[in-house]
């Protein structure tokens, strides 16, 4: 049974963030310079922290873990939007950039639905 929280299931939220993490891993290997790889790796680390919080939280009740995961999401959205602008500038392969941007949109959309 999928738990729905604020219009989106926790599973859907996790899948959106995992999709972003997977696309960043692919983009890392396609990046040309060390600087771009470092930027992607830092961004991927932020996404990984969100995934860790989502996996750790008990979403069956309004627990402190749920509040912590929600706070982490809220704090990370601004960083992620900044990182998105940087990714758009640094990822040179249009196809890869489009996949990362699409995954980012899905993760942010899922987060917005979750945090409502």
C-alpha cells in the first residue's frame, strides 16, 4: 500500500529523486573537464543526502523524522535550483543536459507536491 502525503506517495517522491541521482551519475561520466565533474559530484551529493533522509524517515505518521526530511527538502530546493543553473552552463552534451533537466524537474515537482 502506497502512503500518500500531500498528494504524492513517498514512493513517487523517492523515485523522482533517485531518477535525478541516476541521471547525474551518467552526466558525470560524460563530462569533459574535472571542474564540471566536481560540480556534478557536489550536486549529486546533495541529492544523495535527500535520498538518505527519505529512506530513513518514518512516513507512516507525522514523526520527527518526517519533519526532518521535509526540512531537508525545503533547504535543498534553493541549492538545487542554483545547481541547475550551473549544470545548464557546464554540461555540454545537449542530450545529457536535457535528461538531467527533466529528472530535476520531476524531483522538484514531486517535492513541491510533497511539501504542500
